[in-house]
C-alpha cells in the first residue's frame, strides 16, 4: 500500500466536514518537497487562514496526521520519513525554548510604574439615587 493510499484511508475516518476537507487537500503533498502554501490551502478550501491553521493543529493532535512545517521553509506537508519528522520536531523544540526564555525575561522585567485605571467599576450596590429613591441595601 502506498503512502497516498494509507493517508486516504486515514482521511476517510475523519468526521467533521471542514477537517476532512483540509485533510484531503494533503493527498498530493507528501514530503517536504511537495509542500502546499497556506494561501493555496485557503483558496482550495474556501476557509479563512486562522480556521485552516486550527484545523491543521487538530489533524496533528487529535487525528495523528503527521503534518509538518518549519521556520524558513514555505508551506505544510505530510511528513514522509523519520528524517523529516526529526527535523520538524527539532524546529518545534527550538520554538519552545525561545518562548520559555521570553516568558522568563518578562517575569523578571522591571515595570516602570503601576498604572492606575482612571475609572472605577460600579457594583450593584453603588447605584446613585434615582428620582428620590435610594438603594435599600444601605439601610440594612
């Protein structure tokens, strides 16, 4: 059975129509050399880029479809071999490290000053007098 046939069987098990539609677009995009660009995916599916990105995440995390992407490489593709898998994982791990470093830096950053809001939120019992009536809670 070819990778294309295996992938076609995986797609057939997906129930939500939009998710299946995006998954089906990858049939001809197995291997990094056959990557599909995000604008092409959006045009082919008729879905907004943010929706397609969320669906791609769902395909990987919930359906186990090995969709690859890397910084510096255009497009998305079905990971074809272990070399591609390790390359994509290394790229993701690098992003995690960079994000964690930024979080640590932000936690330790000195704030210049505390900004106070110029307004205060009213609560249910902070109502002003209306037409001579006062909030009855104040009289308890």
